[in-house]
């Protein structure tokens, strides 16, 4: 799991295998080591058309919720921008790392 933060945008990038694991299990957790601590990332799938992002400063956890069907469609046919949602000051998104998609395509030839 790769997280990227910029003004008004939080993006999550997964490998093809991580996205498949997310679809299979319904959730994906990762701990990202940082200087002086760690950030916990949690992605959960729901059966409704709901997207959500929440940060819990007490546990250093950033959580994302995405609709299961949208994630399954993204896995089947990855797009550059992925799927996303809105929060007060911007947008958040989930996508497959395009470099990983290209690597998988090269290996399949």
C-alpha cells in the first residue's frame, strides 16, 4: 500500500495482488513506517454505494471505505485515476499502481 498526500488529495495505490486480496477478503491493512512512529492504513469494502475517509490521530490510523462493486470493476479493468470520494477539503482515491499493471502485462506476454 502506498499513500500519497497532497493539498486537497489523498491517494492510495495498491499492487494488483493487494487489490485482489482486498476484493477477496473485504479489507486490507498495512502499517507504513515513519520516522518516529507508523501510520496504519485500513481499507474496507461495503455492499453499498458509499465512500468515506477518516483519520484517527489517537491511533495514527487512516481508514477508507469503498463500494465492493466499484473496487471489483477497478480490479477487472484498472483506470489511471481509480475510484474516489470527497471529504471537506478535497478528494481521496484508490487505484492500482499503473507500474504494477504494466509489469504484469509484460510478464504475461
